[in-house]
C-alpha cells in the first residue's frame, strides 16, 4: 500500500473541507456543474467515475474463475455474506438507525434517501481495494482474484434486481429505468472496456499490463478525490446545517462492516477453511464497492441527495475500518487455526 493509499482517510477528510468551502464560496460554479447532465446522468461526475472504476476492473482476470473450485468453501462463505447477508443486514440497520432511532436528528425529507444510499453501498462487494487488504493480511492471492472475478460477474446480473428489491422493502420508489441505465453505465460498459483493454495489453505481456496499472493508479485515486470535492461542494449547505449527519450515517456502516467480517471469519473457521483464505474472505465479505455506490446514488437520486452523501460517508469510513479488520484477523491467526484444525479432525473421524 502506497503512502497515498495508507492515508486515504486523511485525503478524504481534506476533500470534505475543500468541497464544503468551495461550495459555499462558489455556488454558481457548482450549480453549472450540477446542470451538466443528460437523462439524470451528470456528465462530469460520470467521467470521473469511469476514471475510478475502469483502472480497478483492469486488474480482474475472468480466466481465474476456473480456480474457484480450489477454494470452494471460502468462496461459498464469501458469496453467502456478500449476496445473502450484507445487503439485507444493511437494510435492517439503516431502517432502524436512520429511519427510527436517529430520525429526530436528521432532515426529515432526506431520511429515505439516506437509507437508499446505505442500501446501494452494501449491495455490491468491493472489487479493487480488497487486493490491498488481502496483501496486507498475507491472503491467498489466487482465491482473492477468483473471488473478485466471480463477484464482478454476479454483479452484472444481480445488482439491479437486488437493489430494486431492497429499495422496495424499505418503501422507496424504485426508478427502474435509471437503475438499469446505471448498471449499464457503471458495471457492464466499464467491465467490457476493461477486459478488451486488458487483452490488448497482454498481447505485449504482463509487463505491459503492470506498467499501465501503475500509471493508472494515481488517476483512479485523484478521480475519486475530485468526485468527493464535487459531492461535498453540492452537499455543503446541508452538512453545515446538520453537522451530526456524517457521524450518524457512520454508525450503521461501522456495525455492518464488523458484523459481516466477523461472521465470514467465524463461518470460515467453522468449515475448516485455511486461514490464508479466511482472512481475505472476511475482508471481501465486509468491504463495499463504494465507487459504484456513489455513481448509482447520483444517477438515481441526484447530486444533492442524501443517498449520494451516505455513499460518500462509506468512503470516509472504509479505509480505517478495513485496516482495523486486517489487524484483527492477523492477531487472531493462532486462535483461528486451532479451531480450523479441530474441525478437520472431526470431519476426518466422521
């Protein structure tokens, strides 16, 4: 992890301050940027989102899907957490904390939008930063790559129906046309572009791909930070009027990250999964594809919406929390391996 990535939370915090300040002093400029949209898609933000997502998807080798069966138990645990637990647990947590417990402290006209943003945040598993987390905890690289590739493939088909279902459960009107457009713009097209580009680069060998990835990495991060400046510029007045909003939105995000990481880790131990697979499984199970969530929230609910703000809070929380999860799984390796070995012995006797 580079110094820039390690201190991403600091840069995000600075972008919040800069964005709010610019939004306050230059409201006309931000109004012009907000008006540059077609079919509810803001063009400047859409370009920035593509610059964020495509370099990350360029790392994915869908040919690694053949290795899924080598770690089928770990893959099964992560798929269960990513698609059957995390989106639904976030819906419950968001509805309870934002829709009920914290509701008197929040702008009433934005509560459903905040919940929608939290749902979008949890509905897609992370595809990029998990490589960093896996590397930090000495995770099995082939498992991580195959799991991420499988999640990306599932996301192409499952993201829109899952989000539509959960928004409906939370009594939020689903703009299906915009949702499907978001899936096409921010999942399908970037995946196709990235895979075609990857194949072209690999004609000249792995070195060509790695050089391109190194060149694109700062482009992706700068695009992320620029997007945050815009988002907080649009949200500036609301944030200044409600300084507790960010802290309150962080609560369900924090709970769901630790809950899903812990559940994935425990299930992996229960099923005798090797620690080098269980550690990244916990991290993949807990982390979110916040770049997609931000893009979808903007398209579905608008730049000034509570949904967009909720997804941005996910960016602020993600890095320090995931680093803490890395420390936890590394510190508990001995406990984990003792339990996993016991499970294997019991299975062998039966």
